[in-house]
């Protein structure tokens, strides 16, 4: 081997760099372990400890030192499935941005296009493109640059009424990008101040989506509220309760004629006032106040006072809102109050001292609105916000305004002081407080938000106010919550499968190839060092599927060695010396061309997997791609160094052991002769699979159809069917419950309200789940302990995920195109490499056969297997991996056919093809056996969460080996024209 010294230099250099990069991970883990011991399991104390030592030196290399923050930034980051934490994908509402840009246009064509875009948006189509499509379909003579749409004061200087629709569209695309960029900055600021170690926030291409990963985060509801809150702060003057009393009475009377009483009881007299109804003890005792024919008053718990109109239960706010929004009810407002805006306060919980029963209530306010529905002052004037405590020692938020805001604030407070009125401070249309002003106008621009806060709430509120508001609503369209205990289990399973897989591959190589196997194992060890070193150097994230990719790399890393060793054995059997055999085997006409072709197909499928995949699937693809590159270097160059040393020292090297010397040699099987039987078998399988698709279908996971899943651990074994029935009754829709691993653990799936977005909906689902399952736990288990994460958690929700309908359509579309794209790209490469389309046809037939076979197995068995066999992103990753490996085996055979056809091999065309298959059989079977061995180990030890994923690859590798031998080559033979066959046979002496 030429440039051997250079290879050694780079190998040593890469090894040192890898060790250096990995050292930061070991140091960071030690510091975290010290922090965990110091905090005694308290996560808040642990974070504070790590923050306190962030700038302290913790790693001394002698010539330089590193602080903990620097060490932390250079370590291998663990994904949520290994670390535990919360992952959400936010969708910035493009619809809201367009409405803002149009100055809330009332144009019917514009608003119809907005609604049509929402209804008709296709998978993988952006909302903006759907809007353009809907507008073009309905616009008639209306232009986007109409003065009542986008040629308004908001876009003055950017859009004028003379512009064409195409010109306006370019401006809108730019403005949407700016809004997403602004949202990204706001969210980055919020997350950075939240206190989670190693947060990750990424824009997902041009989709308007933002991925946020918070490893180690545990408070589910709090974090979802933090990231999705628009933080639109507004200051409104309010009406007093007595000013709106007449309207409420008139509204109640008007509703009597249109709203049917829920219960037939004695009606209250028309002259009864709101005050009398809500304060009459006799009425309360008899229940008349809650059961009378007073559609509006019956929903109130008590009368308010000051700025509070009335007090109600949160569950009744939706119906009250619907009443107050009715046009005929709005018309009852006096002329001077016709722009009144009704808003609810922050829900509070009161505890009855006698019964200890908790009652949740919420206050109704009437804000002094205007024609533009714009608040007198917004949160844009806030320059600083701090969590503090009020005069009563209760948590509050103190705010400082800029100069312009301070002047408006002084005017508002001065007017409130003079009129003895109140100013409501509202965040995202929720009134947090409505203080009066008792000491005159407030100058200087300082104000305070008070209310029934907890300390964590005021910290988050101050955080979002400092970061600023989002340019539009941010909806959580996908989320995943993983408990830290599951992360520990995943790490343990990953380590076990990695170690066992590594040992099995090493033992097989030593057993089959003798001393040459030791050389391959040395290259394998160095390959793992390089792989982890690359991940650490570039800051890649390690996930459980990523560990699966590493374990698979163990199998593929020896693939090149197997190809080279098998070629060397053939050269030695032909009488060549060891030196000549090695040179020939490593040459382009030897094994190298097959290695390049096989690995290019791997790289192509891995790249497509990375491009179309998300999250954990990308982690799998990334480690697979890195492993391909590092394994090629170590297999081709490192093992060669040891072999060349044996040649230089005249040491005997046979690439076999006494036991395996004659294995897989001397085969003369007629593969082409039995093609009718292989075609028949495969046809039956394909037809059977198609019938199963029609009859059984496939178990589509929430990735493809949308929904929520919960992995719930119970205190003792439960009946899944009984739990499913109880939950279905509680949710009012079907809830599936399947055993997940053990009988005391279930995987629950529901589509309840999956079309609705918002933190309130997510919390409602969580509360319903807790209420329905509470009886299976000890009374001491609270809602927070059931839902939220904490170290050492063993019962309750250990993992949950949500996939919205919009993103599930995108995932399904991406998956479909990923599989087709992988097949097309690989076949295109084969056409270019082999110069004949027949080779691509044979490979395509084999791959299509393999995909249908795996899908058929899943369709037939998903109802009966003791592990989950869902169609999700992980399954698609398995399918794409199968495509790569199937192509690998096929390419090895095709390369030998090409070699024999270009050489002086005698015989008919079919004889040449049969000889090609038989002489490469040892390589094909050896490669497949190592892969099957590794996959079996991962299937047994890899953990429940990836068992279905591994099973798909296991079946795929087995059937892929079959198809490369019995499908791809017969199709190649049958697709050759008679003229081509005649020319081949003429050249080969027939």
C-alpha cells in the first residue's frame, strides 16, 4: 500500500482528536454526577448547583483549562429518549400574520381564501401556498394589492395598489419569513432564561415550524404554556360592574325567548335583578338560582364588584361567551358602550374551610373597547420585567416602561384616579389584575401585575414579557414528553445491545477468518472511536435509534473487510502469492468497485432518510452515515496495515481457519434454473400481502394519522380492555390500550380533540386521563405527580406524545416520497454505474418485492405479536435501511456478473450469471449473517420502544438476501434482449 506512513499519521491524528473530543463528555458526566449527589435528587437544586459552577474550571489539560460551561458545550449531547425531557414543534400561525398584514381586512374574498386554505391545505404544502392557491381560485377582479387587503398603511412603501399579485406574493413570502425569524428570536430568549441545561431550538426549513427540545425539563404544563404563549400584553380601561348591570339583565331577558331551560323548575320572576338572584339565600338553598329560566344568570356563581361584573365557573365560560357574542345581544349595549370587550380573568381556586372542597372560579370583566379594537397601551412599551413580591408578600411582576409608555400610563392612571375607575392588565386576552388608582396619576412608567400567582408563574411571566411577544399565535402541533427513568432504561438497553453486538461480531470474525479477523476487529474498535469522536466534535445528539445505528455500524463496518477477504481467498485459490492476492483484492478490479457501489447505495438511502426524517429518525440516519464513512476508512486502510506487515514479515495469512476453510465454496447451484419457483413464491407473497392490506390494513401510528399517546405505568397489573373501555367512556371517543412490555404498563392512544390546538386542550386531556385512572393508584398520587416528570418516577405517565393532524399529513407525505425517492435514486445510480437499465430493473424488482414483503408481514401479524408493529417514522427508517442493504447484496452479485461478462469466462449467459452468484455466495451470506446476528441482539436487548423497528429490519435483511439471489438476477436475465444475449454468448465462446 502506497503512502502507508501518511495513513498511519492520519489514523493516529484522528484517534487523538477523537479521544480529546470524548474527554469532555466524561468530565461533564462526572460533574453532573457530583451535582446529582449534592442535590439529593432535587432537580431545582441540581440546576442551581450546575449554574453556580458554570464559570469554574473543571478540566485541566496541563496547557489549558476549561470551565464547566465550556465542557458542557463540547460533550456528546443525549437526546430526549436518553436524557428525559420535553420536545415540542410549534407552528407559527401564518393565517394570523396575514390577517395582521392586511390590517384585519374584512374583504370577503380575502377571508374566504384564509378559510379555504385552512380546509384544503395538503400534506407538505405550506399554509401560505395554500392561501395563494385559494385566493387565485376565487379572486375574480380582486387583487392582493387592493387598498382593503395588503395595500394598507401596515405595508406602506412595500406594497402599492399598482403591483401585480405575483409581486405582492414575493413581499408576503418575505414578511412571513421575517415573522418566523422574529418568533424564533423571542422563543430563543424565553428558553435561554428558563434555566434548562442544553436547550435546543431549531427552525425547520421554510415550514414556519420551530423545534424546541428541553432535556431534563419536567413541568409539562408549565413549559407548554411558556413556549406557546403569545405574550400580547395590553392595558385597558374597564367599566364598573354597576355600569353593565342593566345590559346583563336585558341580555338575560332576551335570551329567555331563544334559549330553552335545561331543567323544568319554577321560573324566577322577570323583575328579579341580578343582585337579588345572586344574593338571595332562600333562592340559593332551593337551587332556583341554578335551575331557573335565566339562561345567562344561571351560569353565574355570584355578583362581582368594582371592575368584576360577575364570577362564574371555568366550565361555563364558553357558553357565556357564545351568549355575549350573539349579534342580537350585542345590539342591547348602550350606544356609549357598543365597543365593550368582555374578557375573563385568571382562574383561581378557593377552598371551603368546612368541607375542604376546592372550587375553581373565574371573573368576568368589561373592557372599554373601540372601533379598531386596539388597546390604549400595549406591551411593546415594556423595557424590563422582574418577578417580585407585592406589599402583602405575594408573588407579583414589576414592569418598567419606556418614555412613550410612561406618558400614556400617566394619562391612563390619571383618568382612572379622577373617574374612580380601574385599569385591566391583560396578557393574551386574560385579565391578570385590574387595579384602581388611589394616589393620583402614576409617573415614571412603573407598574405591577398582582394576582393569585405562584413563584414559578411570576418568573415565567416576567421572562416572556422581557423576551417580547410572538408575532403570531404559536400552536403546539407535535410534542413528546419522556421521563428520566425511561432515559435510564434506554441507556442501559443501548449499552447492553452495543456490547453484546460488538462481542458477537468480533467473535464471528475471529472464528471465520482467523488472524485476519483480528485485524478486522482492530479496525472495528478504531472505527467506533472515530464515530463517537466525530459526534462529539460536531455536537451531534445521541439518541436511542442513534445507538441502534451505531450497533448496525458494527455489522456494516466489517462488510468491506468481508468483501476484501473473500476476494483474497479466491485469488489465493487461483494460485497467486499472498502479496499479489492482497494487491489484487484491494484494487479497483478486485473488491474496491463492489465496496464503492455498495456503500454509495447506503449513503444515498441514508441521506434521503436524514432529509425526510425528523427528530429521532434523523439521529439514526446521522449515525449510520457517519458510520459508513468511518468504517470505509478503517476497513480499507487500517486492516491493510496489519496485512502488509504480515507480508513484509513472510507470515502466513490464509483468511480462513481450519474449520471454515471450505465453507461456502464449490457451489454450483442453478439459481436461474429454478426462477419459475422463486417467481411463484414471490408472486404468492405479493398477492397475499395485498389481500392482507385490504382485509387487515396496517396499524398506522399517530405519526401518520394524528393523535395522542401515553405510556402509563400502573402500581400493579391491569386489564387493557377494561382500561380502554373506561377511558373511552371518559373521553367520549375511542381510546386504545395495549400492553407495553409488562402487564402493569399500557400504551394509550386517542384522537380526542386532536384537531384543536392550545395548551388548555392539552391540559384538559391530561386531567381527564388522571381522573379516569386515579382509582388505580394510591390516594396520595396527585395530578402533578401523575403527569409531570421527576427523577425516580416509577408510576404515572412515563412518556407522552402528540402529533397534530397537519403535521401527521406532512409526515405521511414525506415518508411516501422518501421510500419512492430512495428507490429511484439508487436505481438511477445503478443505471449510471452499470450502463444498462436491466441492472436497475432487477434491483428495483428486488427492492419492491422486499418492501411489499415487510409490509405484508406487518399487516398479517400486528394484531398477534407481543410487541408493537405500528407504521410510523421509525418503521419508514427501517424500510429505507432495508432498501440500502438489499441493494448492497444485489450490487455484489451484479458486480461479479459485470466482471465475468467483461472477462474471459466461458459459457452461456445463464451459466455466467449462475457462476457469478455462486462465487459471491460466501460474501452475500457472511454479510447477511453478521447483520442478522446484530439485529437479533438488538431485538432481544434493545428495549421495547425500538423492538418493532428492529423486527422490520430483521425481516427485511432476510428477505433482501433472498431477493438479491432469486429475484434480482432472474429479472436481469429475463429483461435482456435476445440480441444482447447472443452478443454475450458469442464473446464467451458459445
